[in-house]
């Protein structure tokens, strides 16, 4: 691309400068910015949360295993039935969305 007249560039630059000096309303949040530091902090928090969730699951499963071995585990049939129905309902809704 060949530029014949620098006046076009000055008009674009002037428009950018004028547009960037907007004032925001009092109390309005500042513009969001993405940085690699924020992304790194977010990834670290997600990794920590995953590790915590995995540890919680492991502890829960060990407690259930111990209860089964001792013969004291008593699952709630109502809760199991409700979860089966919830899963079937969700599956039906997803299929309807995909087919429709």
C-alpha cells in the first residue's frame, strides 16, 4: 500500500487522541485490562482450586470406603433417585437443544 498524502495519517492520529480522552462518569469502573500477570494469578488460583477439590474428593471417597468396609454405609435411595431423574432431565433438554 502506498501513502501519497501524510494528511490522512495526521487525521487518523488526531481522531485517536481525541477519542482516547473521554471522561467517565463518577463512580464508573475503570476500563478492564488484561495482563499476563493477571492471567498467571488466575491460572495459579485455578490450579490451587483443582488440587483442593481433588483432595476433598479423595477424603470423601476414603470415608465412604471405610463406611462400606465397616458395614455402616447407608445410601439415601431418595437422593439417588432424584439425581438419576435430574440427570435424565438434563440429558433430555440437551438432546432437544441439539436436535432443534
